[in-house]
């Protein structure tokens, strides 16, 4: 084998090794990214569940009967007598 032959053999050997390392690295990156995707999907699902629960809680707390109960019970508020109500029209 000539010197050029040894050089080409060494170059091709390095290219094969580099290619193999590249494949291993890319597979590892794929696994890491898949694990991250799985974690983020689970987190999204948990947040969607929490959002639905909060919407239900908000609709429950915003019901007029509930607001009136809190106003009367906790705040000591009462409806204004009809004589104290002033209607403003444009």
C-alpha cells in the first residue's frame, strides 16, 4: 500500500468512527427530547385539568345566590330599601 492508500484508509476509518459517534449522539438526543416531550405533555394535561377545575370553581363562586349569601353573612350587607334607590337615566 502506498502512502496515499494509508492516508485514505485512515481518513475513511475516522469518517466511519465519527459517523458512528454521530448516530449514537443523535439517538441519545432523540431519547432526551422524547422524555422532555412526555414530561411536558403530562404537565399540559395536569394544567388542563386544573384549568377546568378552576373554571368550575369560578362559576360556582360567581352565582348570584352565593354572592348574596356572602354579602349578607360575612359582610353584613342588606338590600337597600326602595326609597334609597336612585335610578339614573341618560
